[in-house]
């Protein structure tokens, strides 16, 4: 198993367990030096009343992927990455299948990380576009 596979396994089996990521069935699928990807199924669990993907579920996916991506750049034994600003535009509805989020690093400072997150449907069409700012703080 190579390092990338080990990291994805750790993210999926440790980081994404016992929290909202597990509830929403968010699964990390790819990672690189400046990006992280994850997939979330679209079904009744994440629907709004009209049977469409809830915008809040898309926002939770965006923040989860962007915050986890920041985690990869910090010393998690002494630091933590916390989302302080999330801006998201919902562009297309999704009724079934899955959505995939890709967080790409825009800025990596000592105290702030900025991520652009693009969420696409199973056909690769852009469904939401987000920007997430994380603050890097000492653990208390």
C-alpha cells in the first residue's frame, strides 16, 4: 500500500468516523499536494422537502473537505484547523447519485488557509462553488 492509499485509509477510517462525515457518508477519494477530494451520496438522508440535495448538506461537504485538507498541513498534535468563513453558491440541483467535492488550496499561511471547493454531480457538472477560510490555532 503506497502513502496516498495509507493517508486516504486513515482519513476514511479514523478522521471520518463518529461525526457528521460518517452520518453524511462522506468518503475521501483522492489527495495530492494541494487538493483533497471526497464523495457524498445523494438520497433521502440529504434531501430538502422537494426531494433535492439540501444546500446545507452541500455546505457540510464543502467545509468537511476543506477543513480536513487543512488538517493535512498542520501538526495535529499541537494545532487545530477551524473553519471561520464559508461562502457557497448553489448552482444546480441534484436528485440522485452522488456529488464530489474537490478542495484546492488557494493560500497556505501560518494562521489562515484559504480553500476553493468545487462540488460536481455524477456527470461532472458544477453544482456548487464554495470558498472556505480556516484559522490555524493552538490546541487548548
